[in-house]
C-alpha cells in the first residue's frame, strides 16, 4: 500500500515537472511573439501600410520557416507572406501550437510539414489580420525528451516500488513470523527460546535484542523464584521442625512455670527468626519489582557513614574488633536513605560477624571523578573468588558460616538495594580479608 502510494506520488511529481517545463517554454515563445507583434503594430499605426508590408517581406526573407509573417485582408487576400507559401487557414486561435503543414500550403513530401509552429493572430483596422508564426521544433524536441524521461522514471520508480515493497514486505512477514513462533514456544513453557538476530543491526535486530534481554531477565526471575521456593522449603523446614519438636516435648510432661517460660522464650526467638527471614524476602521482592520512589530524597553519604560509625564503634569494641572510618568526601545522591543505611548496616554486621575477634574493620567513603564509593573492609578470612558471586544469591551460606546465626539473605538484600538505586556492589580481596564496595554514578544519582 505504501509503495503504491509512493509510486503515484512520484509519478504525479514528475508529471508536474513536465507540465511546468512545457508551460514555461510556451510562455517564453509567446512573450517573444507579443514583443514582435507590438513592434509591427506600432509600425502599422504610424500610417505606413507599405512600410509594414516591406518589413514583413524582409523578415520572411531573412528567417524562412524559423519565423514567418502574414498580412491578409478580407477583401484582397494575402498582402504579405513567404513567397510561394500561401496561408491555408484564415482564422487561428492566438498563442496556439499547430503543424506547419496545417497552417500553410507546403508540398506533401516536404520535411517541414510536420514541424510544430507557435502562432499569434492580431486583428488590425480595416479588416487586416497579422499572423506571426514561430517554429518550435527544438523546444518540442526538448519537451519530447523530457516526457520520455518522465515516463521512464515513473515506470522505473513503480517497478522499484513494487519489487522493493515485495522484498520489504516479505522480510517483515518473515521476521514477524519468527517473533510470533518464539512467543508461542515461550507461552508453551519453554523459556529458553530467543528471537533470532540476523546481524544486520536494523530495527528488527534492535527490537529482538531488547526482547531477548527481557526474556533473559524473565528466565532469571523464574529460575530465581524456583530456587527461592526450594531454598525456603529447605531452610525454613529445620527451624519449623525445631519449633514444633520443642513444643511437642514440652507437652509430654509437666514442668514448672520457669521451664515453661524458658521454652516459650525460645519459641518466640525461633518465630522472630522466621519473621525476619520472611521480612527480608519481602524486602528483596519489593526492591526487585520496583517500589514507590516518593520517599527518595537528598542523601549525604558522608554524613550517613559518620552516623553509622558512631553506632558500630561500641559494637565492634564488644567483639574485640578495631573499628575506624575514613570519610574523605561527602557526595550527594538521590536515594531512599533508609535503604542505603540498611545496606551499609548489613555489610557492617557481616564484617563484625565473620571477621573474627582481633580483626580490623574500616568504613570508607570517597569520591573518584563522577563515582561515589562506599566500602566496608576487614582483614578476616574473606571469601574465595569462586564464591563471591554465589553468596549474593538468596539463602546461599558458605560451609564456614553454617555454625553462625543467619538466613543467607543479607548480601542478597544489599544487592537488591544497589540494583534499585542503579549502583553496583562488588566483593573483592582486601589482602587479607574482604572488601565490599558500593559505587554510585553521580551523573545519574546526583540531585540537579
């Protein structure tokens, strides 16, 4: 449809060009004829008819067939004109184009009979008529050539439009069909299918790449959901069984109030642990799905780190850990202050929990170019390189952490908070120990 419309528009444009060219040529010829007529009319108005006849005769002798002149009278016939070429018609529509053989009597086999002539008729006094003819063979040849070009260009354009439209339409149908088949496979439950990318980097490839990225994200979320479901069932079964067994044993025999209170206190602690686990899962889910950003405000990272340092210095001292802060900048980002504080709190809690007695912990805040960097570093046992990406997943706990309290969601929550704020979380070797770093891009995060 679009190719047909384009073809018609192109043909109409070329036709308009041809019509404008022909009109312009005829206007120029008519202007020259009017100018010549005005000169001869002025000569006639001077009252010298013989002089007009002589002028016409001289012009006919000088410019045979290129331009010719006739003067006729209703009573006397032709008074002036080319010798031997009488006028065939006596009335001519002024500024019209006729064949030379239709205008004057020329031999039938004459090569000039079919030449186009532009003529002008002027009515003079006393029944006299002045005819001026201008041969436009060259102009007509130009017009014929232009018309041939217009027709050829129109035909070529229509052919290209038809062929091009067919090719484009076929490619569009084929690519859309590929996308449709992939969508059907995915709806049937196979999330591994992806839209084929041809490598031409056209609009379809760009769209396919974006859809494939979306499908990768959906597949990751689905696998993550399955993994989380499995982990929840595995990790929560033990505390639930422990809670049930404890309560069941308690009911088997009578106990005094103090024992009952102690068992109830242990049950409450188990329930609190379960609640904390579900709260962490809920927080991660809300962050990954995108929560309301209406609580975002201007957060000064240096001031926030200073407040947390004051809170964790006595906590670290109780665990025989040396804690100090190095805050060399106070970059400003747009963020949820509570979530950023929670991310730093989780990192500090992990450092105190796993670095061990006698270790050193450092909280650093600085700014490097357009990057705001928050880092928690310790000189404890650290995490092996092969495990650093794995511990960011939900419910993942290393073997060395099995005997410490926790649910394996702390670093997962930190990662979700960083992704929610378009920040990056990296775990690196502190030589010795671990360096957990949160990095903000101030070009995106700074308040304007």
